[in-house]
C-alpha cells in the first residue's frame, strides 16, 4: 500500500463534500493549521490519520494515495445511534449467511435491474 498522500486528490475529496479546510479540521479533530499542512503537502499524515480522512471525506485511502481512480469509499460505517434500523438489519444478516444471500439476490433482481434501466 502506498502511503504518499496525493494533495490534489485530498483537496478534491474535501471540496466534493462541500466543506472548508477549517470544517475538515474540526471534523477530524485536528487544528486548522495541522490539517492545512496535509493539504499543502508540508506534512504526511500517519496511516491512522489517512484512514480517518478517507472516512470523513467519503473516499478511500487508495484514492487519496493515487492507487485507485475510484473516489467512492471502500468502507461504510453504520452507527447504531444514527441509524438503528439499518444497524440491526446488517447485524442480523451478518449472522445469517442464508438471509444475506436472499437479500442480495432480491437486491440484484429487483433493485439493480431498475437502476440499470
């Protein structure tokens, strides 16, 4: 895994979320100066910080480091407090592989087909 941050991609991901550098710093629990140093290429974030930035901006570490052209996230976090129904659904189907297979088949047949049209 590359760990060199692509600052143009960092800026694009932040702007894609429609947030300022100050807001990005706040969401990441960093000082504004600390965050700006990443975006200006003056500092290299740790692996943990890079992962936090990717989650915050809804992208992936692979995108931020230039390993992937796909800006979409590779991890989605579902918080029980914020979305208890979805959390419970995912929790239940992760424990029941047959249910997960049935739900995925339904999704493919009924939802993906509509999206493709």
